[in-house]
C-alpha cells in the first residue's frame, strides 16, 4: 500500500507533465472517455428517472389499492351468460367480507362532450361516490368533491379536472358555472388538484360526477343491470398484504358468480403492487438497453486511450530508454504509463460527470421528468473511468516496459 | 562533493574473455569477440574505435544495459551476466552514472527535476530528492539555474545538468558516451575539465570518444577494432584543462 502511494505520488506529476506536453492531443483523447462517461451516467440517470416517474404515476393512482374489472363471458361478441357483471352489491360484499378494506369506489366511465359559452371539450366522465377521492388520493383545488347527498339525489353537479377547466373557462373561476354535458345542464362545484400524467395519460382530463347521475343521464354504454359498474377501486389500510387481499376479493366474487373450480374467472383483479412490479421490469429492461448502448461509446473512448498511449510510447521511446538507464525497473516504466492512462481517463470521467450533472438538470427541466445523478453514480463513474484507463492502458504500458534499454536509447 | 580516497589496485571492472554476438539477418555478428580487460577504481579511461568496432557494445555491457553472450563481466565483484533485468536496473541506479552525447534531459522539466529522476527509482522522498538534486547542481556551478528547463540552457549547461544527474546517486563509475559530441571546442574543454576534476576526487570515468584530442584528457586509452582490443596504454601527453 505504501509502495503504491509512493508510486502514485511520483508518477502522477510525471503523467501530468507528459499530458501537458501534448495538451491538444490529451484533450481530444479525453473527449472519447468524457462522452462515454457522460452517456453512461445519463443512461443510468434516465433509467432511474423513469423508475421514479413510473412509481410516482402508480402512487398517483392510489398507493394501496386493487382494481376490479368485469370480464363478461362472450361468444361471437354476444354475452352468453349473466355472469361477468360487476355490481354495487358486489362492491358492498367485498367491503363487508374482505378484511383491511378502507374504502370502496365503484365507478362508471363514459366519454362525453361538455359545452359552455361556445366552447366545448371532449373528456372522460366518471360517475363515482365520495370514497373515490380517498382511494385515488384526489383533492379539490377549489370547491368541493362529490358528497353522499349528491349521490343520493343524483344531483347534476360536476367536478372538473384542471385540463378540462382550463379548456372551458381559461382563467375564469368555474365554480357555480352552468355547463352542458351531452346536453344535460350541470353545475360546476369543484376543480381537482393537478395530478399530471402517467403512462401518457393526462390524469387531469376528466369530469367527475355522482355515480347515480352518471347512471341515470349518461347511460349510453352503461352495463345492462340497474347497479352494474365499469370499475371498482378497493382501497386498503396500510400494512395490508395486497396479494392476500386480491385472493380474498377473488374468493368473494367467485362465490357470488358461482364459479366452479377450474372455470375461468369472469372478472379480473389487479393490484398497485402488480403494476409496480410489471412496470419495474419494463423500466429495468429500458435502463439496461440504454446503459448497454452508452457503454459502447465508453468502450470506443477506451480504445482511443489505448491508441494514443501506443503513440505516446513510440514517441517517448528515447525517454523510456533514458529512464531505464537511470535505474527504472520494468515495473516502474509500466506503472508510469498506467498512471498516465488512468489520469487521462479520470480527468475525462470527471469532466463527463460534471457535464452529465448539468445536462441531467436541463433534461429534467425540459421533460418534467426527474433525472437524478446521485453521489453513488458519481463515485462509480470516476472509479470506472480509472479502471478503463488501467485496462486500456495496460497493453501500451506493458509494451513500453518490455523495450530494450539499448534500442530505446538509440531511437530518435 | 564528497572526496573519495583513491582506491588504487582495486579492480572495479573486469572483463574476462567477453563475447557478445548479435544475429542480424540470420548471420551471427561478433560485436565483441574475446575481450580481457581490467579497470581499477579511480582510473580515467578513454575508449576509442571506429563505429562498428565494438566499443559501444562493450560500453553497453559495462553499463549493465546489456549482458554478455559468453565470458564474464564483473562490476564491483558482481558477475552481471547472472542478474535479471530488475537487478541490472538496480546496479545502473546505484553504481553507474550515464552521460550521453545528446544530454537526454527531459523536455519541459526543470533542471532540478531532471537531476532528481534517478532518485525516484530508489524510492527517496520528494523533499530529499530535491535537496540532493539541488546540491548536485550547485557542485556543477548551476545553483542559479535550478528551475530552468533544458530549452533555456546552453549546450554546456545542459551537459552539466546531465553530469549532475549522473552524480546525484553517488555512483562508483561515470560512463560518458561522446559527451562532447554536441558541444563546441571551448565548451568541450570545460566539460572535460569537469570530468578530470571528478576523477581527481576519486570517481572512475569511462569515456567513449572518437576524437583523439578528447581522449587525451584521460589517463589511459584503449582502442577497439573488429570486436577486439588492439591497444591499451597510458596516455603519454595527457592534457589538463588550463
């Protein structure tokens, strides 16, 4: 160890002098490693950012919940049995029979056209109950959400997502305004807080109304029964095992649908945990591909280092011979060139790291997308560039150390 | 400079039936072909000969840059033919100081750092290296040129820096290969004066030259031809720097 420190403390100044002597060449060579390190760090950071962004998106759906969808049994496009309906009674049964349920949020969904004062907007209408706000972590920016009374009376009230509110009202306060949804007059009572988009979907492009209102007035593609649902969100208390909860929900629904063992379930249940896992796999693959491509540029940078070190050894053959005559052992010569390559790469890596940190900020600002360059990544990048230097510098360094002192001294 | 007592009659360098063969284009060339020679500690020997006479090959072996094909070379009692490259490097570092025709200083490196280079390979700390290098330069009259790079020094000054570098390790022997070959006659005389005064202080000097005039500064002259020693005699009319 002490010997290594001594080697470094003598060889680093020698390396710096050599690199300064051919400053332009050193800079151009470093460029390769710099771009390589820059690419790898950005690839890692973008991958990390994608992970964060995806898990944020999933959390914005509601962190601890399951989504239940009906899956009617179809044959030739026609419904053949009464099975595969999801009803409000099913929702109540789930709330009653599955432990750990905090809220249920039965939903009807429809696409609608909203018109007000000559402006119009096409959006997704959702008929919900007050529980939906809790399950989906929704808050109103201004006004209020759906109440139990709204649901009981099928009130003609609507809460707009910020995107829709902006399209229809611009900067005016929409609260209390009348508008027409598919020609039905409704009153705006609230505007949601912005949630941003997830998976390319604008979560703010939505109009929310009471479940009963949606059922009575916008039943264009409503399911057949009087209390059928399109989707049921089930929220769970903290610490509930979602895998177990999912099985409980399935058991309840199988019994209610009289599904015998071996038959395909006429419904599907997905948990946020499953979404996380699946999208996590996708982003991991994305990151691996990005890092793989970026690594190629680092490899090319490393080959550039090897090339320049070979040139440098040839140019400095006489110096090598002199150093050998003055008592340098083969390993001294080898170490000198190894340190030189490592210093070159480390400087390149450090510059690449700084550029990556700056660029990641720029990308994060442009893309509304986090691109974190962490301390761990930074240290790894610097170490990795030094290793690149040592790896690609070793062939030239060993070649230098194998020179015959006499022939090296004689060279011009 | 340390004054070493003359160690007369102690052989420093002994060549015994020394042979060095090279294979060039499939043919064996006897560059040195059976040389017997003893050089005592404290001698000043000029080695002469035309190019291809074997004098350079002999110098390489004497300087531990190369080893003989057959025969023996004993330096300070050690048979160099038995040593590996690391041990040879160590001997070059500790026992031999090289001075070259083209000075061979590192460009863009100060005189002080140039002189300190051999000490790097001895694992001496930076501070001590600089102190020793400074002292060596001072002894050669370059105390005010420590931070000058070779480009800012005259030829004679560069060769003095090179001599300081050769001396900084306190070697037993200086090997000077055409040390005045790149210098004008006045400067050559100065440099030869430096070698003479070092020799007076007890350092053995081996000087390779093809100039008879330069050889006259030495105390003994040996001449190579076709790989063999053809002349070995004391210099009769030895020159002294005025």
